[in-house]
């Protein structure tokens, strides 16, 4: 039975609403859990309710959750893998468990949607006698017997190991458990997770007092099955984008572009902007990857704009924030495309020269990145197309040397300037904390430091914001900082664990420059993008106005700063503004 994606989304939510589930809107792609960069699963916004905290939505909920994943980015372009997807899910916090969850899934797919069972395979967890902590996890016989009770023949119920049928936790610790999955036409369609355990950071499992159900079914895969398509890219969730890509051939390249532009639209709508750190780094990577594949297809300049408009059109009625922010989204994409275009052609020409000599050495790969902005990932893809190898280890060593030279330059810059200059730098360092907090108060919590530079004479502060600040906003920020200076507030220094710092509300910051964040980090999983803070960090607080993790020098009280004055506000790249300021 053909159903468009809008109908499928509604049918799923209505089905569970009729079975006493509260429909909960999708949460942000930026999760509350600091140990992960993005929301990758529907259960993330409900994580604490699985651990016993009382749910404000009662004990049964369902949702259609926006998700962003990079763990399978190398597979994007095949029939089923995406970076952005919508996850349909139903959840139970200590209410129903395996039997009801399995029956719900069976009823929805085979009675409500009337899907055929010819090519269906069901999987269950076979057990694991050799976990890393020495614990034994038993075979999930209960799920096996429930499927049999529903009339599924034993030869269609496959037993699988931990890598396939045991899920979680999200982040470094949390609820997890065995799964049972429904596979149709050779793809995993619906995954039912039974949270029975809590896994700590040492991988030790402890039985949960409250058992829970966490299910996930990709809307794109469900649409593919119900619309009789051979890939998710042929569904109505992609077809308007593909109509804009008129270039023939190279199907995988077209699919990568379509997937990445959709992901970029949703990331930017969350006030994430291209940069060289954290989420901005991921956004920049997928945009530049899309541009690179556009070059392969000989697509026209600024081709991403029309594709982004089609992506917004597909989702504007479900996620109206895309419609409201369309101008900002398109501006960010256009700026990044133009910025990368300037260096890409030069970089590709240089790559041709280097590759004509054979395999790519690490120093050459780093030169392409450092001088021409060619990410290691693109250099790898270009090399593979020519059947060449790349010395990734040599790249890492070249990057390490570059970082050490950069650090030495910083030490030289501040090392011999004397006590007075050191004190002036400390004052300006404290001023950046006040400025950061004031910007967030005036412009909003999306503001985040993405770079800074401090000399004994002035500060330069780069932050995420898509629009030029007007005179009224600048004056308001300046007045707030000077008011805090006038209040003679104490700058309090504390040592604590990184986790405690984040829980206490401290902002965790990193610089945007290349020396502070490895540009070669692959797009595989969220963990690689997590900031590498030590176990113990220093937190500086200025009353309840500012609280940041920081290793820099600071003064004792705000009154030592004198008078704060903003000299200039300007653009520092797509979605990034820069303020230059002094103390008098």
C-alpha cells in the first residue's frame, strides 16, 4: 500500500496515541548529554526517565525524532544509509516490556500497514558469555518465544551476537540491553531495545530497577518499503532534491550531495555554523564534501542553494523553523560554498601535480590541507579514484609538528614580555569571559566562542552568530560588561572533573584555529569529536553571570579591568562574527 512520508509519520504516531502513548515533539539535534555531539537516537531526550526520574509525559510515549549520525558516513550513497534521518519510536519507562512491544510492532507493520511477510526476518540476542567485564548476558529466550507465539516460524527467527543485537548506551554510560529486530527486503527496519542494564564507564553492567522499552524505525526506510522503492533516495523525502540535480550518471555522488545538503539545512537551523571545531567542524565537512562531489558532476556554481530550498520545501510543514530561518540557512550555505570555491580549484590543481608522482606522502597531504584547505578526507577520496595510497600516519606526524610549532610561537609571544604585559593579558582574558556572557545575554544562547586572540594591548573574540550586530546591540553588550566591572565581582577559581563542570553549567570552549583541533579527525561516530579535556579542569566563575572551563590567566576582581570598549564588530566567516576590544 503506497503512502507518502507525511501519511506514514502521522499513521505511526496515531497508532501509538490510540494505545495510550503521549506524542512528544522531536528534541533538538544538540543533545543535553555533553558526552555526545549530536542527537543520534530517539531515546536520548528520554534517557533520564529510563533511569527512574519521573516522566512529565507519563510512562508511555512516542515520537518522530530528528537524528544526525556520522558513524556510517562512508556508507552514505548506498541504498539505506544517511547522515540525517527521522526516527520513529515508542518508549516505555517501567510500564510495558517485551511482549507488548513486540506485539505493537507486529500489529503496526503487518496489520495496520499490511506489509507482506514473505521477505521478513526477525533477529534476537543469542547471549554473550564473554563480556569485557567478565559478566554473562543470557540468550533472550523470551523474545524468541513471543515471536513464535505470534505465528512466526522458527526458521525466520535468527539468533545474533552482541554486535548486532545489543544496543547502547548512548555516550560513555547509560541504559542498554538486548534487542530484537525486524528486517525486511534485507534491511533492518525496526529495532526494539529492551533496557535491562546500566553500563558504567568501565563497561560493567548492573540490572536496572526499572525496565524500559526503546524502539527505533527509520522513517526513510519505512517509506522505501511502503512506496515500493529500491533505495531511500527514491522516496518522496528525496525526489524533489534529485529533480534539481540534472547531471547524468554517478548515482552515488548525487546521493551523497542530496543527503549532505539536507543534513546541512537541519544543522544550520539549530544555529550551528561552519567552523573548525566540534559541531561546526562536522557541518563544514559535509558541506565541503557536497561541493567536492558537485565538482565531479560539473554542477553549476552555488548549486547547493537550490537544493537547500528543495530540502526546506520537503519539511517546512513538519518543522516550521526551517521556513522561518530559510534566509539565514541559505546565506550560511552560500558563504561557505563561496569560501571553499576560492581554494578548492587551486587545491585540486596542486593535488594533480603531487599525485602525478605516485602515492601521496604525509607531508604533501598536510600541505594540501594547511595551504589549500583540502580536508584529508577529500584527499583520500581523490587518491582512491586514482588508485593511490595516502600516508595517513605521516599526515598526523606533520600535523603534530605544526601544532608544536604553533604552541612554541604562543609561548614566545607571551613568554618574555614581563610582569606588566602578563597582567594586562590576564585582564583581557577575564574581559573575554564577561564579553562572552554579555553576548549570550543580548543575542541568545546560540552564541558560542569559536576563536580568540589576546595580546597585552587588545582582545579579539570570534563567536557564532549569523547577522551583523547593530549599534544598539553593541552598546548594550558594552554597557553590561562595564556594569559587571563596576560591581567589583570576585573571579572564583575551582578545580573539578570535566563531567562535574558541565553538570554545573560551565561552558566548555575550544579555539577555532587549526592548531587546537585535529583537522584529520574522521567523520566516524560522535566520540572522535568530543573535546579532549583532562580529567580535572579549572572553572572560573564570575558570580552567577559567567562560568567557563578555562586554563588561562585571570585577575582577582572585575574592578581591576578599568573600562571596556568595543572597537569594531565584523564578519570572520560564514556564521561567525568578530569583536575587537580594549581596556582603558
